[in-house]
């Protein structure tokens, strides 16, 4: 299950998480975002309890997107211990995301 995060709860739910976090920055109007969204959902099912999966709508939470320099979407940040440790820009296969996530678990 993915959680929706925004400017007001990002720090609490993502940066203070005791598990690795995959954060999907997306927007409703973004075609590639709609392609990668189901893959993030699948990963959240596959790794339930081992990592946190969050989605940030860049239109409704521009503060978080700006803080992390998100200029293109979809962008996925991999965060561990409150630090960005990896990043993926653009739509990619599930295996690419999994390859970046597994070393963080």
C-alpha cells in the first residue's frame, strides 16, 4: 500500500521513517507517471513491512518537490535514514526500481 504524503507530513512520514522509503513524485496529468504508478503499487505489495512507499502530487505539494529539486516527473527518490541515497527519473521497468530498492532493505 502506498501512502499519500504532502508538504505538511513529508518530514514525519518520510524523513523520520525507520525503514527505507521509495517516494514517487507524480502528477495526474503526467502520462509516464500513470505508467509507473502501478509498478510502485506492486512493489509496495511485494515489500510490505520492509519499506515505505509514498506518493507526492507535485501540483498539490510544490514545497517538497522544490526542496528536493524535482524538475521532471515521474521522479522516484530512495530515502534511507532521512537522506536521499538514490534516484530514478522517468518511467522505467519494475526491475530497475527493484534493483535500487533491494540494497536499502
